C-alpha cells in the first residue's frame, strides 16, 4: 500500500487556484483563529481589525462574505457554545438524539444527508478502479479540499499553511488505489451546498459515500445523528453501539472520519467536556462549533 502511495505525486503548479483571493482566505483564517483563541477576552472589532491590519469596515464585510455572519456574531456564538455547556446539554437527550436525528431547526444540513457505504471488498482493495474527483474551495474554516465519486461526497478536509498537497494526500492515502482527477467544476456545487446554510434543502439531500471498515462506518453513521446544538463523548458512542469498553476504538474511528464537518466528528468531546483531539486542529474545531451555534 505504501509503495502504491509513493507513486501518487502532487504538482503544486498543476493545482488550480480558487476564485477567491488567497489574501482574503488567509485573513479570514487568521480572524477565525484569533477569535477562537481569545473569546474569553471578548475582543472588540477594533482589536480584530488591528490584528489583521484592516479597517473595521473591511473586516466586517470580508468576514460576512466568507463566513455568513459578522465577527461579533461569531464571537457571541463561541462564547455561548463552550464545551462543557454542550456536554451537559447532551447528557439527558443523547440516546434520543441518536435515534430520532436532529431536533433543531429544519434547515440544518444533517437531516438532509443520505449516505451509503461501499462494499467491504472494495474497501479492502483500496478502492481500486474507483474514480475520485477533487477540488479546492473557500470555506468559513479555511480552504477546504473535497473528494467526490459518482455516487456522492467521499472526502472533505482542510488546507493548513497553504499546503494543498498535504491536505489532498491526507485523503488520498485512505484509498491509495483509486484514480484521482482534479475537477473543480464537479466539486464546486458540493462546496456551495455544504458551507452555505441558505442552500440546505430537505427535499434535496446531500449524498455521501462512507468508505471505511464496518466498525468505522457504524461510528460515522452514529455521528450523523448528533444534533447541531449537542455534543457527545467517545464513551457515550461506544455505549450506544453496544460495546461500552470500545471508547478507544471509537476515538480512532472518529479520528479517521474522512468527511469532516458534514459527518460531525467535531461534536465529540473528551469525558470531562474538553475539546480533545481533532484531526484538523482544535482551533478549527472550536471555530466550527461556534459557527454552528450562530446559525438560526
């Protein structure tokens, strides 16, 4: 498998640049990180503007254009959406939430996701013969990379420090024998639907393809049932799956979730309520939780 992976090369010059200016993406990413790290200090818009070297008006409009809400609304969401409050809220409703799905506003995208898993044989074969199309797109949480098959969305990750090759390889190594084709036009409609709440439609479900072991797929299917305004723990998921001692295995499966944000592994917390472990970084995890809390 490793020998196969070495044959996959990423040529930066061949990767297309998204329509949005990279400078704007970096500034929004910096704002998200700044607010997420300093929310207890309640930074003002002036503080945020000074941090990124822009006027307050520019910061306000730039952030709204990329994230869909104002910096102030994002800060309020982060403040209200602290991890322990989420955990406490989930304790009495977790099992019900798992069984009935979302109890929140009908616009939330989790309700609109239909999913299927590929066969165990296909997974064991490293998805040989499967064509996967990928593209890079702006998101409220930094530049995202999407991977899709003809059957639906198969992967979603994030680019850090401008290293697109590393972000793409992170997803590609999961299915080393698949064929990868850059196709920005194919993944752009998926990106718009995923990151724009105004496009979430119950009558037009977003199809995802879950590619993993049987146990991993069961864990990911369970994650899809966690409401947006709730959180859970690894031990709670293990108990729900009928194996209370499998917390560590659940944690490993959560960490291997290939479809970040859509399959909400960011809603899983440590037993104490701490924001433990997130493949794409704790700052991004807190930013996603705050962004979700700001949606009405």
